[in-house]
C-alpha cells in the first residue's frame, strides 16, 4: 500500500512538473500547417501571463509601428546553435526555425498601459524551410489561450488615449493575406522591424548578440533618431517615422512599389520621397491635391491628407489602423511646413 502511494504521489509530482511548458517545440514550429492554438508552440512558459519560454528573447524598436495606440510585446526565438546574420541596412538573416512573436494589448487607460492590460492578438512570423509564414492568433476573454484566426477578427476597444481623450477603436486583426500585404518583399514575405537601425538603442543589439540571437556585430552600428525626441532635427525624425510606418510597402519590391513613392529613411532622391512628386493616380485617394509633398504647405500635401484620413481607400497606411496617429501626423506636418518652397 505504501509503495502504491509513493507511485501515485510520484506520478502527481511528475504531472505537476509537466504543467510548465517545455519550451519552443521545433516540430510544431516547422510543421507545414499552423497550430490551432498558440500554446502548442511552447513559446510561453505561462499562457495566463504570457511569460516567454527559454531562448524566447524580448526586443523592442526605437520607433514602433503605430497600430491604433496598441501596446506591443515583441519576442524573437532562434533555434539553439543558430544565429541571425548581421546586415547593415536590411533585415537580419534569421535561420530556418526562427519565430518572431508580437502581441498587441490594450488597457482601459493607455496612459497607464500596464494597468488591467489585456491581450487582443498575437502574430507569429515563422521562418519555414521554404520562407517566412505569417499566422495571426486571437486571445480568448479569459486570457488563457489564443486561437488561430486565418480570416482575422474584429474587436471594439474602448479606452483612454495616451493624450487623455476617450477613444473608440474598431480594431481589426488582419487576415493571413493582409499580413502578406505589409510583409511583401517581391514574391516572398519577410520581417519589417528587425533591422540594425530600428533596434540600435539601450545596448539591445549587443545584448542579443551576447545571447546568441544575432551573430558578430561591427564596431559601428547604424542608428535612427527617436521620432518624438524634440531635441533632434525634425527632418530626421519625420523620415524615421515614415520609414517604420510606411516603407515596408513603399519600397522597390513592396506592395506599393507602383506608386513610385519610396519612404525608407535611406532614400536620397527627394522626388522618390514625394517632394514635388505628382501622384500616379489622382482623384479621391489624393483628395484632388496635386503633389505628395508640397514644401512649406502640409495642407496641400497628399501625404498629410492621407495620414489624417480614416476613410477606406484614402487612409494611409491602409492596414493596421482605424484612427490616425496624432503624434506622427503632427510630426510629418511639421517637417513639410519647415521645408523651403522650391
């Protein structure tokens, strides 16, 4: 009887020990089809708190993409024994088996985004053997699990904005095809934010290299200004904001390449940046305005007009937001207003 009791207790202790996620599961990560539940990947030790598993490393960006004021938690997992190859200007060369995790969350008052915060969605970008795959997951009301949502989802968010205003947000979780629109690179998809200039602050790149996530780094690393640091030049800050919010589509191999508008901070041709440039298509989308950027005149600039709009077919970016970014719009207007007329 005593031996039987010991065996039972041992089994219970073993089961308790197995309650904690064992860490990222490469079989699930590299499977042809996405898992039905986010927990299956083993990326979190505790789904209720979304605490990351071993080797799932947090990271952030100098200038995060605006997404309806959502707060975001970003993680990167690189398989043991592998590292991402450093690149000076483009996304790092992440090995097969890499998972990029981005969770979007809100709080009743976004001036204090950690208080009573709740997760709405988690997006995964997984580097499979044949390229990157994008999978959206939507969290349940209990905040214990997220389900695969290939057709996306809609959520009504009531909150207080960072500026202290009551805000109603018609939040849209993108469907799988919309993920591809923003992440398009030619015929493939790729990550957006994991470039040296977007991540180079607070010693983050050195820390990730020391942990074996990124390979050896050069002595001098590229950087970009924080968009809302008013001590820095307006032009550099506005170009940095446009880079992270717009350049993933407005690039030579992006989904908006036919516009001829290239919004990377590294672009040096003023016309490609939109200065004095006429739109490819005029009319409703352009607000019947004549130039993308009219130096000294934000009110006559299509760029500012579209950033301010919430109308489908006019608003830019066209995905990922239902309200404008007030700070980003103000910054772009200031940049245009300070330009000397040509």
